[in-house]
C-alpha cells in the first residue's frame, strides 16, 4: 500500500495508471465495519483502489466536534492495508484548501433542509471537498454509504449537474447485530447511551413494519416514531420521497424515513428506504 500526504505527488503517481480503473472511498477516518464494506467493494470492483482520510474542517460548524472527532490513524492504516487498498491519501488542510478559494455551493433548497437546516453551510463544505478529492484521484467509481442519505443524494446531484465522469456507487448501511447503524461517532457513547441509541433503529424498524402492513399515512407513522423516541432529544423525524421532497402518503419503493437525534451529547442520524 502506497501512502501519500502531498496532493501533487499523488496526482503524478496516478498518471501511470491512466489505463486502469480506479475506485475511491473518501472517509474522515476512525474506520469501522461500514467503511470496510465500502473499501472491500472498491477493491473488488477496480484495478486500483484509493482511500482518503481527511477530517474536513469546512463541513463542521462552530461548536461542533471538529477538534475531538475520533482519530485512529494507525488502526486505519492497518485496516486499509489488510483490505488490499492500493493507495491511502492522508492530506493536511493546506494540501486541500487555498486562500480566497472558488466555492461550490449546495443547492438552496435541498442543501438547507434536514441536515442542512440546523447545520447551514454544512453541505457547502461537503461538496467542496468531495469535488476536490474526485478531481485529485480521477476515480472512475466512488463509493458512499446510504447512512448519510442526504449527502449521497447531493453528491450524485453534483456529479450529474457538473458533468463529472464518475459513477457514484450507493452502498447499504452496515449495522451491529443490535440494529445500531455503524458510525465513527458511536465511539462517543457510553454503555447506557449505546443502549438508548438503539431506540433510533427500533423506531425505523417499527415504521417499516407499519408500511409492510399497509399503513400509508405519513402522520401516523411519524406519531409512532415519536412515541419510541420520546426519551431522546429529537432534532427531526422526516418522511420524504427519494428526492427529498416531503410527502403525506407513503409511496412504496420511493420513500425515505429519516431521523436525527441526540443521545446524550452525541448527534446520530439514521434512515431507511421503503
């Protein structure tokens, strides 16, 4: 596995692989089983596999957990090496950002709902760094998890509307046996908090069961979800179509159910498609 910290060095190195298919997995590190599933798919489907680890400062708002975001670089290197990754990119912020930059802006509507409502400008930073990383790696295929559903939607939208020659590959959420969606921020949770966090996946499971039994009324489903989550600080419970438009009636095969809630001081998100 080759490790690069300098953007120019990576770009020059990749010039030798112009005739190879390149897959890319962008991460912020503290790798877990969810990341590993993306990495393994990337390694399997491409001649050259690239993973980046970069805690992107521009997607964190003031007061968020940028400074304490979990960092496990030695363990991350080992995970990537054992998974068969060819290239690991570990840039500093100075390698990615410049003074007085040209900016990429998230869409004014879809970038400022749900995750973007309480975190205005978050998706500007996400799209900015993803576009840079895609250009640096010149990947043919890039792999993103469905847990960050709105992020995935906006990355796909950016790729389409900026005519990027890349395939954005959607990958399923990986969960613990308990149902808890894997997340780097799960490391913040104490034993009791981890148990409390299971209410989120429990609520999504209940909603899925209701839909399977024929419930179509969005307000009824949201009411049942709220009952399950009543001991948590809920930021939002939303039900939309796959394009993040609000709906009043479940559209089988075209619906997302999304939750953001605090477990103690830790903000967690999860979602399910029905």
